[in-house]
């Protein structure tokens, strides 16, 4: 399903959406959480990114699994180790981006509704900032390990 786009391996093409959308969501959500004056300008961006980034991360993971199965299933040695390391970041990245997306949507609701009280607002904002850091960590680790797998160290 996600193995090729116009005859090219899909994974190297699809990952760019994740590499762009995840840090954008992380920054937008963190700024939205920490800088109340920016909320009017950032609300729609956070909403759109929270909806778009998780499917992009999922598509990147799925296309990577199909690329491995289709072209690198018998890879051994150093290449096999590099691919396995890269693959190990796929699921945590998807979960981190999904969690960040869901918490960002919840944060939008809580901070706009202004009926949950300051402790809830602080908790959801703090969780969004924490998950933003986790998602960026995993997208950087996945991206770096993928580059090392392809280009060497």
C-alpha cells in the first residue's frame, strides 16, 4: 500500500511530512501553552498540525516497514543493525506524535473554554510542552538513525 510513489520508494518521500509537521506542531503547541498572547494567532495552526502530524508519522512508520520488508528483509551485518536501530524509533515516534496531537487538541479546548480552572490549564499546558519535547526527541532520533542507515556514520 505505501511501498511506492510513482515508482520510487515511498518511505523517503513520506518521511518529509513527519520531519516537517512534528517539529512545527511541537513548537506551535509549546508556544500556545506558554505564551497566552499568541493564542489567537496560533489556534488554527495548532489545530491543523494536531490533526495532520499523527497520520504523517503513522504513514512514515508503515512505509518504512514496507520498505524494509520489500527491499531489506535479508539485510545483515552493519546495515541490518542500522536498519533495526532506525526501525526501533518508529513506534515510539508515532505514539509521541499521537499523544502530542491529542493533548494539543485537549489544550485548545481547555484554554478556550476557560471553565476548567487554573490547575487544569497549567496541567494540560505542561503536558503539551513535555510531549512536544518527547516528540521532537523521537523525530530527531528516528531521522538521524535513518540517515546513518542510508549514508553511514
